[in-house]
């Protein structure tokens, strides 16, 4: 990725939301990079069909596969089974999921302070020749945020870029994201992508002023799939046209996970999404 010359607009991975059809629509209308829904690499290593179905890419939409897990033996096994498809541009490790069943197993946001383990997983992926990024929160709780465990991780791990969701894992989406952390994350010299409460062109300009290399949008994109086009100042197509394109994609792909018939169904609604 050309972080020196380009500011990136990315679609966040959202469980039960960002399937291949939705990712394609977002890419057509402004998203430079998308990510699959969270997939457990242990399940992939055990050849779980549902997990492999989530991994399937259908076109050249630039996509990173988001993985979650802790045991390197399963990551190695999965990578030995994996072959890339068109559209695949690397892996993303989830260090942000706040779900109790994930955290209790030492994964998701519990991994932010497990630097040695994270480094090992990143190295395993990079040694296979794949790009790898990290999506993370500011810690498991306020204590970890205050002790800046997120900076320790960013400084210590050799990922290609870090998506920083500016909340800790105990915070709800009703609590405002702490954008002040972006400047200190950028000061590490690593490629930082900002995530959390980014909705307007003014927000994007503010994020650029911190020195971030891009933004990642999740909930706002589910509510409005054309948000990337809006933020880039692109000419917006009629919603009916986008809906028709989306229906055609579903018809062509018959995706195993069909989460919605109307791509705009979440507009003007308050919805709780599962985002790391």
C-alpha cells in the first residue's frame, strides 16, 4: 500500500454485516480497502465449512481477511491450507473484539498487552510473504488505556499498518472516541489508520491533521453505504441504483450468509454492531 502518496478510506469488518456483496458495493463507491468479517483461524485450521465460506472472495475488491485467535499452531496450519484469490491483499489480526467469550480466551482486546504473542502471530504471517495489519482498541479497560498499552504494542510489533479504534474495550459506542490518542500513535512512526466516530468531511480533515494515513468506517457505512463516496466528494448515484446493484450481486453469488435484502435498511435507525 502506498501510504506515502495516498490517504486511505477503509471499510471496517463487522460481524454479520460486511459480507462480500456489501464489501463490493462499498468499494464501487469509494472504499479503498475492505475487510472480511472476523474469522477464527482455529476453525479454519480445523476445516470448518462455515468459516471457510466467510473467507471466499468473489471479485477484485481489495480485501484483507480478518483473523482472530491465539494459538500459533492453528495459524500455521491454516496458512498451510490457504491459497489467495483475486482481491486478497493480506491479513488483519483482530486485537479489538470486546466480546466476553473472546476476551476470556485471551483473544481480541485481551491480546493488546500480549505483545510477545502478537509479534509471533505477525511474524508467522509475514514469513509466508503476506501483508498483515492489526485492528486494535486502546486496551482492555481504562487502566490499560491510562498505561498506554496500545503504544507499547504499536512500538513493538512490525505490522504494515495499525487500525486504532479510539476506545477501550469496556466503552460503549455511546461514549465518544478519544481522538487525542491518534497524534501519539502517529509519533511512533508507524502507519496509523483512525477508527471511531468518523462521519463527515470535517472529521476526515481533522484526522489528516493528526498525520494518520487513512480512516476506517464501520457503523456509519452500515447506516449509509455511500459514505465513502460522500467523504471523497464523488457524485452520488440514486439509492435505487445501488439497491439494484446489490440485489444483482446477491443473485449472482447466492452468498451463504445473506444478512439483508435492503442495503439501506439501517438508515435512520439505531443499531448495535459488533465491531472490534
